[in-house]
């Protein structure tokens, strides 16, 4: 029996569950009634948390990818550069001191390249 057949079989079993059973019984009871001929493994519930991969370091490296002159003009205009992450809503702010730290960090290395 292939996996697709297994799935059809499980789907058929699933359709036999009644609303009263779903609402009146706890999850393990429902699973047992439906699939007791099958091997059912109930995993421990795990808390699901959203975690964004953004960080201040990543934002800094994004800034480092821009021309230093351009970045410094932006800072001169508005006092700082703000990066907003659309995924998690985090804000990262870089002022003139942060900006020069970003560029001076890889300054000597990139100077030798030019
Ligand atoms: Zn984020």
C-alpha cells in the first residue's frame, strides 16, 4: 500500500468523525476512536513562536553595502537612519556615530581594495 492510499484511507476515517465527537471529546479520544487500528503518535504540544531573523547586525551590514557618502548625506539630512523590519516590526536606528563605526570597521580593508 503506497503513501497515497494510506492518506485516502486516513481521509475516509477522518470523515466518519461526528461534530459531537469533535466538540465533546478531547483530541486524544477522537484520535483513538478514528485511528485505533492505526499507529497514532501524539506529539507533545510545542509552543510556536514567531522569530524574525533580523538583527541590528544585519541592518548594519545592509547599511555597509551602501556608499558611505550617500549614507552620511542621509544622516546629515535627518540626523539618523532608521530601518524598519516589515516582518516583525522592529526598528533599528543608526546615528552618525553608529554609521562611522560601521564604515570604519571595514574601512582599512576596503581602502586597500580601492
Ligand atoms: Zn524583523
